[in-house]
């Protein structure tokens, strides 16, 4: 997960590049660099290991002044975080490239280019891009045309920017699987992997689409689509704070964050999938080597993140055949743990600063785990810094104390982990990964369909407004989804909510069921549906009122005391992600009816940095 900034202007662009990199640093980086076309008519570069401030110090000591430049903060995937591996990468003295993503065929391209006499100075996959463009420029002298020809040879994911000392008025960019945005100024234009980097210089943006190539001049932007046709991309005015500090048109941050889920899930998937598989390198440079040795997984987390881990256990065992244990961090850290050989320690956390989760990771390092992976939403967090591998969930800042988009992006990340581990270990059934990759690509639009249930759920919420207790039921991977639904309801509406695996109902909680205790159930159309239907009968027979979120093909219908809300059909493996949405909406609307403080519920905190 790297960051890109580029600029072409009349003024000196060095400070703009550095400021842009600083704004991207929240995602967590290990080295940074920039290349500027200077007043001396040449490309000059500075690169440093560590934070952007190290690069800034270097540029202050030896200033670079110019009107065209590109910059990068790196999150190492190929090659360690060293200065040689830091971007921009050069081919000769005249051509520089920065790149986000992973070029999967870099090894064969590297061999070909070496054969043609190009000398490599880094272990990165990126360096093949710059030499490849340089080579094509020998027969195709226009930089834009050379870039178009070069990307045809690249397999994998990229968002990249190129500048050439021979054509110093142009900044070229290409996007496939890794986002890029153009910032539109007056007599100056900019490029970045995230608009956040450019808010200091503009509030007008143009988002590149998959396969786009862009030529950015000081006073003109030209875009070609994936078929090489000239394309128009809408210029969008950005309102300060729209992403984080502002609720926009929403009444609460929680509702805004619930509705952001299709977009952030899309972002979590960007650059991490090929046509038919998950890129293992997305977890870090040593992931492939480490994953190959994994025979067990231990997941540790708190709160909502723990529920994500519980879902992942079903996935890891049923899809990838890898034994998995899940435990809340505050138990794990104080328990004498017996570690199975070759166990990967996986921590899950939105903030990356939760005290118990961090302490559990630190303990784990003493216990002989194979290695550690953090699934986390904050790149500069302690959890990320202290783990061997990381997958950022990329949900963006979450303001509502009750976690919503952080949870669904954690689930998506854990599905990526399941598929990556399963493939590396050779334990996935044939065709499973390709099918799930295809379904994952459709997931954002499926989540959008689930959000369209909003007004139906708002009405259903009225059933709960005068209740003091509720029961949530689910089976299989939907049991943790029921737990998360119950947690949401208790967090923000203060209604007592318990979740049970539906099969446990008759072993105790059935004694509580009466007309004052609504029972919420998630019912996808899977092999457990018939068993679940029997559990629902058990509730109805005791006068309990049922609210059932059921697959549209599940054959469940409204009846006396039974409210069925149809959920669009989805492949069973991804059902936990989809069914989370109606439960989030239900708790939200119940809380609104009760008039509680939805975004800052009593007694709770967003980030629990105390034990
Ligand atoms: C607090 C928050 C929860 C969150 C939990 C774990 O309790 O209110 O929403 O799930 O901490 O936080 P983490 O940042 O580690 O995911």
C-alpha cells in the first residue's frame, strides 16, 4: 500500500510533493522519495528510508527546485525497505517512474530487459516498468504512446506515474487495479493515489477509471480509456471533510459509514486481486514464504474485530482446510497458551492501538509463533509496526464508536487471507478461488442492494422501541454475524441483546422467550436452513415474535408474529458480509427511535488503549 503524488506547475513543486506525501503517511510507509525536473534541465532524485520527514530533511539540506515532479511513499512488497528499493526508479538519467501495486510478471520482464542490456539497481517489481518504457521509447518516441505500449505487457495491478527529462512539460499516468486521481488547478495540475494528498492545492478532482492512461500538462488533461479511445472523466468538486470530519447529508456518522460500505469494500479489494486469484504479495514481501509454512492460525482481537475473527475461523477451516483458533485478546494474553507448531498469529483491529490486542501480539512473540499478521485499518499504528505482515483494511477513518465499515472490510480482508493461505498451502478445492474472486468483485454492488433495504428496516425497528431484551440467532458463520448484530444493538440502543447459535436455543435461552422478547434471525439459503426453520418454530410456539432476515429463495414468508425481510441471494461464503448490513441498519434505527447518542454511546470509547 504505497502513495503517489505528482505535479506539473509554473511554481516550484517540491514542497507540494512533500506535503502530499505527508498526507498519505497515515497509511504507513517505510521509505519515501521524489524526482524533480530541475532548472538545470535534468531529473534529480532524493530517496530516504523511514518517514517522509527524513526525506523532507534531505530536501531541505539539498534543495530541489523544479516545475515537474513525482513522489512516492513505499510499503514494501518486493525487496526490503532500503534506499535502492525506494521509488522513484530511473532508467538512465532521463526517465523516472513511481508505482503502486504489484507487477506479477516482473521476473520474466526483468530477464528480457537484462538480456537487452538494462542494469537493475533494485529488487522491486517497479524497476521493470521504467526500463520497459525506456526500451519502447527507442522506437516509439512519444512518452504517452510508449506508456500505452508498455502497459500492454504488464500483468498485475498498477497505478503509476512517469516523467521524462526529454519531454519535461508532461506528467503521464496509468491506472489498472490501483487508484489514481487527478487534481485540477489553475494553470497547474496534480496527480495522487488518494485525493487527500492534494487537498492543500485543489478541491477539484478527476478520478481515473480502470485501464485509463492520462497525460497531464500544466493547462490540459487528456485521458484515453482502456481501448485507447479519448475519454471524458467528470471533474468533481470536493467539499472539505466529506470523507471524515463531516456527516454530509447524513444525520449520524454511523449511518454515513454504513452507506460507505460498497465504496470502501471496493477499495479494500483494489490492487489485491487478479482475474482469478488473490495476490499473496499484498500481505507483504515475506508473505509467500511465510504462508507456505503455515499449518494453523491463531486469531486474536477485541469487540467487533473479534467477531470478524470468528467468521474467519469458519472460512479458514471450511474453505482452506487450515485449523484456526479465535480468542479475545484480554483472555489470550493472560492465559498459558500452548502453541501448535507452525501457527500464524493474526491480530485484527480497526485502530491498531487496542491495548489488549497489542499486549497479546507482544506476548505472542515470546511464545514461538511462526510469524504475525495484522489486519488493521490504520497504517501507522503500533500493531502494524510490530507485526511481520500487514493487510490494511482501507475503510478510511471511522468516527462512529459502533464499528460498521471497519467490520465489513475486515471480513473482506480475512476472505483474502483465507484464499491466499489456501492457495499457497494447496488446500483449496479447484475452482474455489476463481469463483470467490469473481463474487468478491460483485460484492460492492450486492452491498448496495442490501442498503436499499433501509426504509423497510426503519419500519421494522418500531417493533423494538419499547422492548428491553432481544435474542439474536444464527448458525454456522452466521452465528458471529448474529453476535455482531446483538453487539450493535446493545452498544447504541442500550437494549439488552444476546446472541446464540440457533441450536443452543433449547438448552437455556428458550426459557426467556415470550411476547416481550423479539428474536432476530439471519437465514441465508444454505444447508442449515431447514434446521434453522425448526428453531424458529420453537420460538413461535412460545409466543416469541420473530424478525427474520432471510434469503429471497429461502421459502420463508410473513405470518402472525413472523416478520420476514427478504435479503438478495448471495453465494454462501460471502453471506456473512451481506447479512451484516441489515443488522447494522436495524440497530441504527432502533437507537434513533430511542433517541440515544448514536455516534457516541454512553460509557464506550472508539479506541480502547487501556487494559
Ligand atoms: C472498542 C470499540 C469497538 C471495537 C473494539 C476493538 O470497544 O468501541 O468498536 O470493536 O474497541 O477495537 P479495535 O480498534 O482493536 O478494532
